[in-house]
């Protein structure tokens, strides 16, 4: 008995076909519990994985030639092949045809070949069915299913057309006309109307008195003022986010967790007087955008803390006054736009001391021609 006859038979048929399947399944649980994973070095493991890939593309699939020069090239180890050979070939078995077969890889080869054959059979059955339909024959069963009358679309459609035609003929034969010149629709259709008549009817409907459409007036009810939304409500979150994004560039803050900014206002920071100015300072001073609301909230809180300490050391209120809204600004063209409160103070000082007026800044003083101060501010001071 020779040594060749003592070797096991090949693990897969010689003519097995997995062409077109470019990969195999990697069973991670079996890999992580294998001796190869536990004992191999990085170079040995790399060589083993390379041999798996080359074995998948060999003929037959899942095997390797018993040639050290070829295996050294397949593994990428080159001159170090003899040092990694024992571990890289772990799982391969030398069979009677003189080739190495990987036990786990051959299981996947058999599975892939079976799936490919089944797909080929399904495609052939679908092709036969399509050819039968094109030739007008009976659709053959596909996939091992029994033939049924569901696919007999031609017969079913003919029965439907025949039933529909019979019903149509009966309805026609129910009416007889002695004089064929009389129109069939003379009695059944409504007389045609001119567009003028149709337009007149539409105008009649539109000319309904407006009072008939108005709702009945009700007693005015004193509705209680709606309380402001809670600080952690959706409406408050949307309000704070919309106000902050109005000042932020488009490439700043691309996350959705706006809670840290809302918490700043809840903790006592004024949105218009402190948070928004701090955001503008950060946008002007930083070269790298801030991407998250949490980071932006921390930076704003730090700036507001430093600002409050600076104002307190100067004897000023810790919290800065909110900027004047656009609606409260007065156009003193061509001398710019000024806050109403500032103009009121200047008018009061002018009444106390007529010489106390800066005409180069605010224009002509009150009482002079071309005075730009609105009359409502003058009346308020006079009262």
C-alpha cells in the first residue's frame, strides 16, 4: 500500500463550479475560538487569510497546490514561508489528488455551489414559462408547483369579454326605435345650455348676501393670557434654537441637541443681552467653527461669567442691558438710527438746559425747523 492511497479523498468534487461568486462566508464565532486565532502571530495570520482567498479561486475551489514556491507567493510571505508554513496551513488537509483542502472553506464551497445550481434552475424555469406565454401555449409549472387555472389568463379573459358583451346586447335590445332618424339620446339627455346661461347661474350663487355667510357675533369673552411655555418645552427649544441660528454661520453647530443652550437661559442668562452677544463674539474671534450645542453653551457661559465679573469690578450691574429692538429705534436721518430711550433723555436734558443739545449728532433741537424728533417723544416729555 502506497502513502498516496492512505490519504483521504478530496473534500469537494473536481468539477464543482463557484465561478461568479467572489467571496465566502467568514464564521466569526468559529474563527475567534480557533487555534489559529489563539496561537498565530500577525504574519502567520495574514498568510493564512491570503491562502483562504487564493484557495477559493482555485480549481477545484477550496484547495491549494502542494508546491512551496506557489504557496509562498500566494501567502505573500516570500522568503519567510518556511517560518509561517505550519500555522498558515492550519485547517488544510492533504488529499489523495495531491492538493491541500481546507475543511471549513470546502463546506462553504459546497453551500455556494448548491445555491448557484438552484438559482440556475429557477432562471431556466422562468425562461421556459416566458417562452410558453409568448408562443400562446399553457404556462408550465415552475419551482415544483402544481399547475392551476390561475395562469390561464387567455381563457379567463375570453369568458369575461363574452359575459360583458351579452349584458351589453341585452341592454341595447331592450329599447326599440321605429324611426332610426330619431336620436337615441333625445329623451335621456338634458338639453344643451349656452355658456351664457351657465355663467348666469354661477353668478346667482356668488351673489348671495355677505351677511348670510358671516358667523353670528358672540359676546366678547375675556380670554386669560396664555402662560409662557415651560423652559423645557418643545416650543421654547424651537424659540431658542431659531434665535441662535439667526446669528450663527451655516457651518456652525450641526447637531440637534439644543438643550444646553436652553439651560443657559433657564439658569439666568439673558438671551438677547448676554447669550446672543457672546455668540457674535465667538463667531468673530474663532477660526475653527463650533460643531455642537454643548460646546457652544460652555463657551458662551464662560464669556458671560468673565463679562459679569468685569462689569461688577467697574461698579456696573452684572447683567448688561438688552440691546434695543429694531421696532424701538428712531430714524434721525441723516444722523442715523437712535433708541427711543436715548432720545427721551436728550430731550429732557434740553428742556432743563436749552444749550445742552448736540446738533451735529441729533440734528436741529426740539422747537426748531427740520427737527427730526418724533412728536410723540416731545409730548411725552412735556406731560
